[in-house]
């Protein structure tokens, strides 16, 4: 599953127990040893890309507003 942290960034969470601690070497959950599936990895990759795109769009919008305020 995909969990969204308080800053709005997506994080991969375990499908079985919902925790966000994974053993990066073996791609398994620390809590319940559930395997991180390729589907999970594809899902978090897409979520991160969408988040980055959204953040970049927001940054552009903000810099545009600032320019508009300058004399
Ligand atoms: Zn787990």
C-alpha cells in the first residue's frame, strides 16, 4: 500500500501490516517479513513521480506569482 507522510510525500508501506520499515537488501518487511512485490515498487515509483511533478508545478506557480508582484 502507499502511505502519505505528513509532508505529503508518498511512502511505501507493507500490504500485510502497514508498517513502513523494509529491509532494502532483501526487499522484505521488518515487522512481518512480507515480500515487497514488483507491483508495490511500481506503485511507489509512480506515486513518487506524481508527487515530484506536483511539487515542481507548485514551485513554478509560486515563482510565477512572485514575478507578478514585482514592479
Ligand atoms: Zn509488514
